[in-house]
C-alpha cells in the first residue's frame, strides 16, 4: 500500500509538471511574437518593466521562462541590465499565480474540469488552425489531473496511520529552531534545482502540510527555498552568455536572497500575519473537531505567503534597482573576451535556449551582427585598393582572409543553432521566420565570399607591373560607394520591423549597381579594343565589377528573405 501511494505521488507530480510545461509552451506559441514586442517596448522605466514581468509570467505560467527570456534579451542587447532587473522582479510576482492554481486544486475537486478539457482539446488538435489552443487545453487538463490525483493521494496518505506517523516523526525530529528552519530552506533550494520546477515543489509542500505531517513553518521555509532554487536555473543557463546576461541572472539571485534575509528576520510575525489573513489557527490541536477544516486552509496560507513575500520584496527593492545593478557589476567583472574578442558569436548561447519561440530573437540579433561584420569586411576591401604600404597591404589582406573564415563559421554556427531550435514545437509563424533566417545567413556568407574574391583580384593586380588608369580607379570607387549604400540599407532592414521597411530602396540600389556594371562593361570592352590598357588589366577590371554586381544580387536576396519574399527560380 505504501509503495503504491509513493508511485501515485511521483506519477501525479509528473502529470503536473508535464501539464505546466505543455501549457507554458503552447501559450508561448500563441503569444511568442507579441511577447517579444511587449518585453522590448514596455520597459521604459522600472515600474512598467515590473508590470511587464508580472503580465508575461502570468500569461505563460512560468517565471523560469520569463527570466530566461529576459536574460536572453540582455544577452542579445535588447534590454539594459536595469530594465531586466525590473522585469525579473515582476516575474517573481507573476509566478505566484501558479501557487494560487495549486491552492485551488487543493480546495475543491478540480478534476471535474479535466475530461471536458481533454475532449475539446483533442478536437482542436485535429483542426490545424486551432492546434495550439488544443495543446493548451491538454496542458491545463494534465495540470488539473495531476493536482486532483495529488490531492486524492494525499488523502489516502493521511488515512494510512503507519506511514503518516513515521513521516511525521521524521519531520518532528528537526524541532522548532531557526537552524532546523534553515535546513528546510536549503532542502527547498536543492530540490527545486533538481526538479527544475518550483511549481512541482510547491505542490509537494502543499501535500505535506495539508496532511499534517509537516508544520506550517517548515513548509514556508521550503517555499522560501524554492524562491532561491528557481534563480539558480537562470544562473547556470547564463554561464556561457555575455557579461550583462550573467549580471542579470545574478541580480535575480541577489534580489531573492535579500528577500529571504529580511523575511527570516521577521519570520514568526510575518507567518502569523499571513495565517491570520487566511483564517488558519497555528495552535489548533489534532483532536479538535475543526482540525480537518483548519488544515484544509493551509494551501491558501502557503499561496498567500508566496504572494505576500514576493509583492512586499518587490515593493521595497524596486527603489534600489540602481544599487542592485552596481552590486552585480562589482561582483561580475567584464572578461577580456567580452570586450575585445570580435571573432565569435556574441548573442547566441546554447545554454539559454530554454524557450524556443523566444530564442529566435538571439538568432536575429546575431544575423544583424553578421551583416555588420560583412559590411566591415567590405570596408577593408575598399581600403585595400588605396593602401600603398606593402606591409600594411599584406596585413589588411590577411584580415580579409580571416574575416572570410569567420563568415563561414558564423553561417555554420547560426544554422546549427536554428536547427537545434527547430527540433522544438514551434508556431507556423516562427517556422517561417527560421526558414527566412537560414536563407539570410546563406546569402550574407556569399557576400563574404565575393568580398574575398575582390580582395584576391586586387592582390593579383598589385603584384603586377601595370596599374589601373585614374578614371578606372575612380569608377571602381564609385561602384564601391553604391555597393556600400546597398549594404547599409540591408543592415537597416535586418534590424527593423517588416512593416516599417521600404523594399523599393533596396531594389533601386540593386538597379543602380546593375546599370553601372553594364555601362562599365561596355566601356571596358571598347577601351581594350582601342588598346588604352592591356587585356590582362581589362580582365581584372571587368572581374571586379562582376563581383560587385554579384554582391548587389546577394544583398537583394537577404532583403527579400527578411521581407518574406520568395526567391525567384
């Protein structure tokens, strides 16, 4: 009998965790693009940032998802550290909604809603346009089923005197001292880190307290430990991120630790206040006729404490966000590579890839960086033509070679990241964006190849004795200016919303490049025939312009991919 109860507990927790995960992921699919815009726009000050964190976390039912999303935004340079801290504070308040859902499940028979949700959900899943809503209903149904089974198992557990008494004896041996409470704080932190779900730990805490085997003080210390344990997830995920992302994760830990410290100082009065608000009598003996009804309120006490703690902590510490920022900046110093290493991916970190719908942001930021780096490479090619010093020329040419290798590696790394993300369940809109991004990085890498080809032509030209005529050099520089303008427009489009972009400018740039190349090609043919310069010089001259025109084509392909225009056959 005891083994069966243990397996039921484990199984119901698994159902609960799966339901929370499915519900959160489906909500992110439904609101992914909107959430990205909300987080980017509604963080103008600490208060709007906090409210945004509350709203987003309440919507996706996962503070971990919001926190990881926020750390990703900081890593991608879309949020400042101060903005991120305010969002994380709001996420801590938003996650208290989950505790109230748990409390609801322990207050009445919530499984009555499970089977209708399963029925409606399976119908919607088979309707392609409503599949995400069906996934959400299945997640909710599994969550409620897990809660209902947990409650039922807890009742069976309470009716097994031998097992109940043995576990109660185990917890009672810790006594009523602050040291024993601190032990439960550590246990709560470790278990939350292990199961990667504060919701599951909250459910475990409620079942232990509502059956009377654990005191209210021990249960509340587990809740405080859960607040610390859930911050460690973001810190582990941010280990491979840039310095600002690591600081955002540390700020989350610091914020919760400060809250735990002041709540420990005011522990007994604070708990007493919450118990009075919930109508729970801490001193009621087990033999009292009202004991069972009193014990039923304990889930409300735990949820109430969780909410009161996080709301109070945020209300106090929101005024000290600049000081928290200074503290985490003093603890985490910039690493040398964070400042000087320009030859690696800056925004994509596989460790933070916990929310696939939102990890697309990191890829978009990295593609922007890729485009800017390629334009820098083109700028080196422009400088190469004018460089007279032999040693400087060799050094600059070597840098261009290095950039070509980097562009190859960036394409592979970004593509690998996108493929990893695509393994998750994504919305159709996000899948389309990922296909477009794969096309973008392929075309940007091709721009790098063409830049390197132009550099090799210039290198071959410099090793010869015959030089371009003045008007040839002028024409090359004019074409370089046209191509650079085209690259500038491409990079502008890569960072802007599609609806704010005017693709006609990109088409005009590409037409100018084509027309100028055609004019120079005809002129070059005549000049070679008139023997104004040698055939070898004419060939190199024409090849440079052909590559310029090819760069223009690749640039237009990037722009069309970004704007969602299909590639022409």
